[in-house]
């Protein structure tokens, strides 16, 4: 039986809806945390042990000290992924949504100064909103990576496209905002990054 978390009464209703969709779809969001391994015990810096004495050497001769092989403690932080609970995810979304709101409103005003889009303009704005959401999630929640980051972007994107674009679309086109369409939008961002952004970042680093 799934336990529905108790959220603050004044929570942004969009956050509550994102969390509800996550439970409904069974989406697992994980974060990456550092774990420090237990240091290995180390022996003394040097040790002494007797060595065979050459013929004619007095038995009372002192043993020759030999340096021991000392294994340093492993102090390199390792990482693991742990599931993100609803309350912790809600705290992260409370930072992500205001940042995306501000950038999306700027994009809308840059397209139309009165903020009222045609449905064609609304559709052309979708990839830009996708880019904004992906960028904000990466900057605000860097501990959420890989598949978890992509799934979180899809959840947030569905909410924001419904908020900012759906009101300008004809009823038949509102069905375009499906989960598969959102995944295609996110995959398009990944393709653009791998084929355009990443090679240029690498070239800049070699200069």
C-alpha cells in the first residue's frame, strides 16, 4: 500500500501535482550522495626481523631493520544513489519552479510584448521551455543525474507546458502534450547537447 505523504497546506499546487504524477507513474527519482569508505588499518612505519647470518658472524649481532610495506588508507570519496522522498523532492521543486517561471516569462515577453501568444507561437516556444527546465534542474539540483534528471525534467515540463502553452492551443492540439511528446522533447535536448554543445566545450578546453 502506497503511503501518501503529508505536505504543507501552503505548498505550490504545481508541486503537489508533480508529486501525484510521480506516484501515479511509479517514477523513481534518485540522488547521488558521497560515501566515504572505512580506512584500512595501517601497520608501523618500520619493522625488524632477523636475517640469516653469514658463516662466522656472532649470533648476538643486531637484526637488520627492514622497511615495511605500508598501505595508505583509501580516502577517495565514493558515490551511491538513494531514492528521493516526496518531501525532499518538494523542497527541490520549490527552488526549481520559481527560477523556471522567471525565465519562461522572459521568453514569452521576448516573443510577444503583450504576452499573448498565437497557437503557432506557443508550439515554437515548447523547445525553449524544455531547454530552460533542463538547465534549471541541472543547476539547482546537481545531485540528481542521468535517468533521474531526465524523468524529473519530464514531470516538470508536463506541468509547465500545461500552464504556459496549453491555454493558447486549440482543443485538438492540447492532446499533443502527451508523455511521449515530452520524452521526445527531452531526447531532442540530449541530441543537441551531444552533437553541438559538448564538442564545442571540448574544443574550447583545448585552446
